[in-house]
C-alpha cells in the first residue's frame, strides 16, 4: 500500500464517517455546497453519465435530485472510502484508483465532478478528467484554494500540531500521570514542572487557533488528569498512546490538504490542459460563502465542444 493510499484509508477508518471538509457552525454539510451541486445537477440531461473523481464517501452525491436517471460512478484511492460510499449509495459504480490514472475509456462521461478531491492527485488529475469527458460534456469542480478559508485553517492547525511534537507534549503528559499514580512526590513535582513548560506553547496555540488536535489533546488530558482517581493508570496512558497515532494521521492529512491547495498559476496550467483537450468556456472563480471573509474553494467549470 503506497503512502497516499494508506494515509487516506487511515483517515476514513479513524477520523471521519463522511469526510466533510467544509461544514456549518453545527458541523453539518454546509448549505452553500448543496446549493451549488443542486444547480449543476439540474442542468444535466436525463440519463447523464456522471463520475465523481476522488469521491471520498460520496459527499457530492448527497445533493442529487430525489428522482433522477443519472448513471453514477466514483473513483477514489481508498477502498475504505468507496465502501462507505456504496453503503450510502449502492447504485454507484466504484473504481479504486488514483485520480491521475483512471482505467476508463476516453469520452466515457457526460459530466466529471469533484469536490476537494482531484487536486490531491496533482495537476495530472485534470488531464484525466478532461480525457474522460464526452463531446458536449462538462467538468464541474470545487477545489482547494491556496490561502482560502479552508487552507488557512489547515495551515494554522498543522502549525499547532507540530508544536505538540516539538514540545514532546505526550511524553511529558505520560510522565506526569505516571508519577501522579506512583505516589512519589519528588517525581510528581519534577514532572509537573516539565509539563507546564512543555504545555505553555500548546496553550498559546489554542488562542491562535482554537480548532485542532492540539486543543483536543490538551483539554482531553487535562480532564483525565483532574479526574484521574476515577481511572486506572493504564486507561490514561492508553489514551495518550492512541493519541500519538491520531496526531500522525492528523498531520499527514493536513499536509496533504495544504499541498493540494491550488494557486492561481496552478489554475492557469489547468486551464491550458483543459483547452488542449478540447474544453471550452473554462471558467474559474473563487467560491465565496456568507460569513467567511476568505473564499472557500475554486469554482472550476468547463465544457467540451460537440463533434
């Protein structure tokens, strides 16, 4: 299993049931995404062949019309994600593959769609997307935008997660809780002093960036420590050990998301690729939503000419 596949499979198994990267204040799918996809689905003809590239668990297909005749397909590098998609939408045909190497014929689809997906496979994924579009078909995508709302949040969370590693926060927490259970007053005092020093930058990071694993880990350990008499030592150290793995998964995912965010020069290259593959009317604008001062995504659409 390559690193990308393992990283995303770990994410789907441990971090998210649906994988929504942009949600509202209640943690639900953001209504702006639903509005976007409903409008585009309404523009497709009956029986349209649609494929979602790097689909994850099928976020886009949550916004299909209640009654439709579309022929639906999806690709993703993670079989875990595709299994989750088929549990939700059993009518969708799935293919496990990277978005830049799709084992399907040219012109197989009337619409190629993606939401925070294809860009993870690099610019080559957009050449694949263009190849798959039939004459008269279209590309519709929402893609990560560099320095946008999601990207800025991701970069902030990643910086704070790295501080957890630099400060060896979990090691210090483990030593302090072990000393607390040992009854050794000197060991406890020394470990507490070391923990306070290590935790200082983490606490400062919570004021810069409230959301993220740094906040979850600090607050979670604080509660466990304060209520330690209700637990066995093994329960708390086991939780800390599990958090080591969660931290690795979190950093891997955030780094992939940040690397995938497209710059304006990336968009220029994608536009050139699309035009080389016969796509016309290539439009790309920042996708903005109420309540966010930064754009959430690139809104990228294109139409392939008819023969």
